[in-house]
């Protein structure tokens, strides 16, 4: 019993680390919290605004229609690739949802 009392903090930290490693939602929640308080800031660099030809890149939209990016020239296009198993991707989804619904 003495051993358990002396090592309870270590056991708690180890349990927390295992939860963060094994449960993607827990890690996503932690990253989302760090982004909210400003501790975790993705590195965003400005890209030179040069013209690029995107014709030939085709995607399906939400309705199942095929969209060629070349047809969207002059329009703002937000294209985001993410995965359900990626904790940083899951952490950014609430903020992206908020941006999409405010536009």
C-alpha cells in the first residue's frame, strides 16, 4: 500500500500518456485546447501569388458531381485533406466547420 501511495503520481502520468497515445480523440481534444489558448500554432507561410494551371485535377463534390479545378479559376477554393485517424486533423475540424458555416 505504501508503494502505491508513493508512486500514485507516476502511475497517473503514465496512464495519461497511454490514453494520449492510444485514443486519437483524447489527443485531438488536447491539441484543440492548445490551439485555443495559443500554445500550439501551426506554421503558416505566405505563398507568392503566382498563376497556376489546375485544369485536369478533378474531384467529386458533396453531391457526387465531378468538379474540375480548372473551371474554378478566379474563385476561392478551400481544399483540405485529412484522415479520421489523424489527431491534428480531428482537432482542426471544429474550427473548419465554423469557418464553412459562417461564409
